[in-house]
């Protein structure tokens, strides 16, 4: 079954909670000879919109990959709104796949329990220790905190992207529209979601054709990065602690007063007409919504320069600004917040790992995937700074945080030239979750987890975007209890307690 689209040095030291982490951006590593390798066509599945010039970029990548690992690549982006449903079908049908984007907030632990991904560091596993054999540049450049923090049941089932560690929630808005409507001063004083309400009211009144606030499932005021909840390795599995607190008692979302209060506030904003009516069902990402030009504000997980980075991706360079609205925290979710895994259906896991390894070490390949062809999709201002090329709109995935080592990336001329130094400051002093390093193993309760994930899918989008009344949360909770919630919570607490005792 086919789903999707096929073809027609330097180092940066980060201080996190007092610990020094070194993230390196090294020169292109010399690759082993590919002459002894049989030809192989890799597939790379990731969320995003297909690009007009995707085939041209693929052709360039294929020429390069043949010389490195005697492989070619089939890029298969799937629109964000269809990502979960289409990938779930592919995984369930055991479709042959190679490299797949995965993350703790995208059901990673649940997928591991379902044998979707190969263990990448298991010498006794079906593929052996792929990291040790073919991932030496990964372990050389990626701080061990990422690999340690993203393990499930003692093994790595995905290779984390080398990027920022801390997380912070907030909003990104159209600065040009705010200036036009005289809202800039008011926006500069925003500290809470309530502070946004009169601003959204003004946008709706003065620009009725514009959506004041775009929300979607996963990107709203109750998302884990905004609500500061640590779901202990997988946000699709009920049971959490607060990242910004000290308690290690596993609770449900219904026990978190801040979460429940935010549901009511979001519902009120929705009823006022400030949120897109299709918030619970939309297939657009925040980036694509901004690109359409009729959205004023989105909710987003933030980092230094996220507004400038998103501005380039949404064809709104220089027109976006971010407001940081939460504290900075670090949980296992951040170490496993963006990974590339290898499917258990891959016909050549070794070649897949060689490819991932190159994304962590090969500057040319990494930037080709992320930014396209020099002179066509971008032009160099200097060795590290780039600007849009004549056909920039034809290839602009805006997914640098997904692939390999982000510290190999060029920096756009609309971004701060000291972007990576800002990442260092961003991580310094971030609050560490009490469960940092723990990832729940869903295997002992996989049948209950599967049932709860199904229940969750029927309620979560509507509740968190304000599309349905908060009173539905009681119905949601009752159905979770009926489908094994208590067993899952008990198992999460048991595993967390064991982890804490072993520290």
C-alpha cells in the first residue's frame, strides 16, 4: 500500500541545569567507500507539504548519496493534517519503509510497544547494534544526554535531532498587522492567555476576514509545551507530572487544575469567534496557516529565532514576532522531541543508519535536504549566511529541526547571525523535569494503552481547541477509566518510582 507522494570545526557548549553539553558542527566526515555496497533505494517519511522542486533536490541528493553509500532516496512528505492517519495505516499494514520521523509527542513509545521501530543499539536484536556499526558520527557529535534521555526500555528506537534542549510555549503573530492596527504596545505587555483576548477581539473587529487565532490538535494552549506537562515519554499515553513542579506523583490531565482552567478559557475564546471554526479537524499546520495569509496568530513551541525561522518557511520573512509565555523546561520529551527511526519493515536497516549518520555529520547533504539547491533555492551571503534564491518558494520544507544535526544548518540573513549562541543562553538555567531521563515502557499494558489512545482521539482535539465544551472532559475521563486508565497509571508510577530509586 502506498500513501503520500512519490515522484512524478565548531562546537557550542550548552548549559542545562548546571550540566555542560557540547553540540558540535563538524566538517563533512570522510565516508567509507561505497563500492562494496549493493545499490539501495531508501525512503524517508516525514510530516510536511510536498514541494514543487522536490524531484530536483532528490536528484542532487541521489548523485551525492551514490558516491557516499551507494544509495538513492525517495522523500515522502505527508501533510501534517494527514500524517497520523496515513502513517498509522502504513505501520499497521507493515508497509516496507526505511527512515521515519518520530517523536515522544507523536506516539513514539506506543509505536515501540507495537514493534514499529527497530532497536538501534541492541547487539542481540535483528539488526544488531546499528549505532555502534554505522552511527559513529552520531555518537561523536550528539551529546549523550539526547541518546540517554530518549531510550525506551533501555534501548534507542530513534536518533534525536541535535538541536536545542529546553522548551518554551508561546505565540507567534503577524507583526505587520499588529503595527497596522496599533496593537504592538499591547502585545508587548502580554503575559498570559487572558491578556490575548482583547487583542484578538480588535483583530476580529477591524479585520473580519482574518482569523485572529489559529489552533489545531497538538498546537494550542493545552499542548504539553505550553501547559508544562511531562507525559513521561509519550504525550498520547495518559499519565503525567508537571515539568515545572517537584511532585513525582503520576496524575491525569483531569487532575491538573491549570489544564482544566485552560480548557474553559479556550472554550470562551472559541465561542467569541476568535478561533478558526475547524480547529478540531483542520489538516493545516500552523506554518501552512500563516502562509495562506489570513491568520494573525498561532500557538507554538518556541526557541530563539523561531519567528524569523518560521517567517522564511511561511513566506513572511520579517513579518512575524514571537511572545514567550511560559518558563523554560527540559524533560525527556525534549530529548526525544524530534527523531528519525528505522522501520522494523526496512529491507536494509544498515543503509538507513548510514543515511541518518550522514545527516549528523555531512554539512552538504544536511543543507541540501533542508534548503535545496544553491543558486536556485538559496544564495550564499557568506560561508554560513544565506538568503532566498530566485526559486525559493519551490523548495522550502521549514523542517530543519527534524533532520540530523541542526548545528550544521546555514542561517538565513533574516535570522540573528549568532543564532547558535542564543541557543546556549536559551538552555542555561532551564527547569529540569523531576522525571528527566525517564521514558515509559508501554509493553506491560499495551492493550490498555491502545484502547486509551483510541478514546483520546475522539475527545482531545475538540476539548483542547475549544470546539467542544469542557463538560465533555467528564465523559472523556469515564471512558478512559472504563478502558484501563487505572492500570496504565499504576504501571507508569511503578516504572517511574523504579527509575527514581536507581538515580
